[in-house]
C-alpha cells in the first residue's frame, strides 16, 4: 500500500514532497503522485511550512498516524511470532544484522 510508504518515517511535523522522494528513493514526480493519493485517502494533509510560507509540507493526519501505528504493531507482532521459538542468541544475531542493514541502507 503506497499510503504506508508515504507514512512510514514521515515526521509528525511533516516534510516536503522532495524529502518524501529522497526518503523513498523515487523521482519527485513519483513521490508527488504517492502523496496525492495518500492525501485523497485522508492519511496525510498538505500545509504551509512555518519557516517558509513558499514551501508545502506533507503532514500525517490523525487517521494516517493511526494507520501507521497499526501497521507498525502488525509488523512487530508478526516478527515476534516468527522468532518466538528461536533461541536468544539467534534473535540477538538477527537484531544485530538488522541494525547493520538499517545503518548501511540509510540515505546519506
């Protein structure tokens, strides 16, 4: 669901469509389409940036924040169910691998 792509990592104070594009590693035009669809679905709104009235920010709506919260809870519950029978060392190794993966894949 593209709405979750836009919401995942979207700060509460919002970010520009250009920032969304950078975060998702897509063209600005693609991010703009994603944001427009998310806005029509009611999970984000566009607002004027307080520091620069020429800039528009994409901000999660209350329903968008709830959708993001539910999606995160689902992913964590799913992961917990998968590793439930694993021994503690295997979970530790997975966690370290995921930490390294996240650090290596972070933009910039």
